[in-house]
C-alpha cells in the first residue's frame, strides 16, 4: 500500500512540475485597450499594452506568474504619464505596479497603480 501511495505521489508531483513549466500567451481587452502577455516556462512575464483612449499611449509589462494563477509586475511607458515618478524604473520615468488575479480566467481581477503605490485602479480586463 505504501508503494502505491508513493507511486501516485510521484505522478502527481511530476504533473505539477510539467504544468508549472508550461509557456503561455494571454490576450486581454481592458478598460484602456488591448494587452498581451507572454509567460515563459520559468514564470517570467513580458508583454505590451496600448491605450485606445486619449491620450493614446503604448507601454510594456514585465512581471512574474506566481504559480497560483496570479501575475504581478510593473508597467512602463515612454510617454509621460499624468503622474511621472520621482525615481526611474528600467530607464522609464512613467511606470507603476500591476496585479492580475486569476489571470487565466475569462474575467480576471486586474489592477494597476502609479509608481510604487499599491495597484488600486481597476483595469476591467477580459480575456480575448
């Protein structure tokens, strides 16, 4: 019985490792415009977004998947935002933090903030 339990445990562990190593591409439409993210096998996230409302701006996203369906990181944009940060991040003056909970669902909870503030602006994201 102990051998069967160990065999099942080994299979479950190997399946969870395989799932964690999966690369993925996610596309969203949010309250500002389209956003796309690539998640690599290590959980590193990179992507881009575009504001389709005035002022029209584009930026990039860098972050990390947490292995529980969430993604967090920073947004960066070349154009000045309404709230430029005192310190630069990755060479950008306009940046902030973001979180996406349940990122692989149809309607994830996605929030962003300026600079180092807690992400508290709702992105109203939907998976495409």
